[in-house]
């Protein structure tokens, strides 16, 4: 199935307000708002956050459906055990953001900085990473099913115990990357990338 973008069907525009997360009950486009967290809800749908600030928000165990984050700073925000469906992150700052044991389907990360992020033990299906910085990011024990990595920086990222079957990294850049030898089957790379990928696995390349 091809990638499906979020449905954008907002009924109102709210700008420069302070908003409690639990008060978001209808399709809304928020611009330059401060989103404040409370623990009275665990669902979010049909919402766009543009250039918003998130105050002590924790999306762990949340269900996100048709949610868009544009130019938002989500650094160090937690998405542990969350379910994300048709959710997108545009030009975001997600330094150290944790998506541990998260289930994602039709989720896109575009032009975003996700260095030091954590996606370990998560499941991806029909997701996309385009023009993202993913330096020193953890993808340990991850399931990648029809996932696109397009023009991403993957320097020092860790894919331990993650299968690369059907994954194409040929447009990406990396100096070193941690990957298991038994997980290489089905991976597509450029010829020049082999020099960075194979020596840590004990392979000697002669020129």
C-alpha cells in the first residue's frame, strides 16, 4: 500500500493562545500556540500544530491520528508505547525525542533534525524519512516494513538487531553505522558506502 498523508480537514484556526491538550476536541489548526499537557486524555486526531511550543508534554501511550507538526520543537518529548497513524513532522526539531516501543503506520518525517533520537523496539509500516538528520539515533530491535530513507544523514546511528530487508540507503550519507552482518540481506547501498559499512563487520576492502 502506498504512503497515505494525514487528512487535513480543520474546522477552525487558533493562533497565539495557551491551550490545554485535553481541550482539543475538534479539528483545529493551531499557529504559534503554547500547548500545555494534562493527563485527562490520551487521544489526538485531526489537528495541525504549526510553530507551536509544547510545555512539559508527554505523548506516551497516546493514539495520534491525522496529526501534523510543522516547525515545532519536540526535543526530548516522550512518545513511549504510542500509536501514530497518518502523522507527519515537518521541519521539526526533535533532538533526543524518544519513540520507544512505538507503533507507526503512514508516519512521515520531513526536513527534520532528529539527532540523538530513540526509536528502539518500535514498529514502522509504510513510513518515510526524507531529508532528515538522524545522527547518533537509535533504531535497535526495530521492525522496518516498507520504510523509505531518502537523503538522510545517518552518521553513527545504531541499527543493532534490525533487519534491512527491502531498505534502500543509497541516497543517504553516513561515516559509520552500527548494523549486524546477518541483517544486511536485502539492503541496497551505493558502491562507495561499502567502505563505511563493511569494515566494522570484519570485511577488508582493497583498492
